[in-house]
């Protein structure tokens, strides 16, 4: 039987019985590579590799995963997500809790990460929480799009977003990171989805992969965490740590 009440324990390197993800993740070193931010990827998959059940990741999560998810977000200056994920998961603006804000400040970060969404079509419903649930003082989400994006589509979003046209027709991962670098990002967290991750993997830009493995098999036709990559073996990864809570495994790989 799964024990949700038990804390998070570290299995590698060397066991630690009770560990607070919020104290662990944001304090880890993430040196900025030359000319671009450090890029983290955070994904959850079932034990058989599915990233979604019935179209979203909701069924894969549990409270322990939520704690790690918040701790990983506390590491980031900018969160970037592709439009398919923003639509499926109904993204809102990041609103870290008090503990996360404290960890962010201790690591020299602003209270909240900014959100960037990558979309070629700009076909994003205005009733998505990132637009519809904005509050006074919120930074607008930044929508990164291609140079030829339709003006009407951009105009429709402009009251609730900053639409930024990048130089390519379809923004390249390097351009996306360069834009966030220009905006002061030291650490960028990509939350996917799999087809966007494939572009990051193909470009060789992933510095850190935080992978949660949920204790279930999903079956079905869900993609894996990277889908459509051109490269067969795109990453060489080293296990930095392995945590466990509620039978969910949390691996941090560094590239
Ligand atoms: N388990 C997890 O941790 C996790 C995490 C994230 C997502 N997911 C799941 O993954 C699924 C979504 O992933 P997905 O692979 O289908 O889609 P995705 O990668 O999230 O989004 C694809 C869309 O993003 C935009 N896009 C991607 N690259 C672009 C580029 N270079 N330039 C411009 N626009 C670009 C395009 O949007 P437009 O169509 O607007 O042009 C494209 O259609 C959902 O089921 C979601 O629940 C799971």
C-alpha cells in the first residue's frame, strides 16, 4: 500500500532518511554556460514511459511529486512551455508559495519565475488561466513566436501577453534561449512537452533532466518525454541524485 504521509528519502548518493526537496533543489549549482542560460527539463512519466493519460499528466502525479515539482520550479528564472502543453494542462502564471519564495530569495532569485510560451500559430484561448486569471501586478506571459506570425493573432493576445517575434519562421531553441538570456535568465526550466523537448535534445542544449517516475503503468499510445527527436542517443547523462517518496522515483541527471 502506498504511504503518502512518509517524507522524501534520498537513495543516491548515499541514503538520507528525510530530505526536503525545497531545501535541496534550489541550492544546487547551475553554472551558466557561455552565452546562454542553464537549461533544465522537468517531466513526469509512468513506469512504462507515458507522459500523459487521457491527454494530460494529472493522473501521474501525487503530493510527493507536487513537492518536487514546486522545488524544481524554485530553481528557475524563466519557465518555458510549448503551446500544446499550455493548452492540455491549462497553464496559469506561476504563483510560488511562501516556502518557495523563501528558497528563491536565498538562492538570489526573484520571488516568481516568469513564464514564456512557444507557439507558431498563436492559437491560444483567452480563457486559459495564464490569461484569464491575471492579477494586478502580474508580469505578462511572453509568447515566443515566429517572424511571420499573423498580426491579427498577435493583436488578439497583446492585452494579456507580450508577443515576441523571433528571427526564424519557426523559432529555434537557440533563439528562444538567447531571448531569455537577453531578459536576464540564468536558469531556464522547460516543462515540455515532448515535441518541444525533442528540439532541445536535438540542439544539445539540455544541461539537467529532472525525471519523476510514477508507480503505474499507463499503456496507451502516449509519447515518451522526448518525442520526434532526430537523434537516437541525444544525451549523455550522469545521475546526480535519486530520491523516493510514495513509491515515486525522482532522478536528477546532469548532462
Ligand atoms: N508528463 C509530463 O511531465 C508532461 C509535461 C508536459 C506535457 N505533457 C503532455 O504532453 C502533451 C503535449 O505535448 P506535445 O508534444 O503534444 O506538444 P508540445 O511540445 O507541448 O507543444 C507543441 C506545440 O508547441 C508549439 N511549438 C513547439 N515548438 C515550436 C517552435 N519551435 N516554434 C513555434 N512553436 C512551437 C506549437 O504550437 P502551435 O500549435 O501553437 O503553433 C506546437 O504545436 C500533453 O498531453 C501534455 O499533457 C506531459
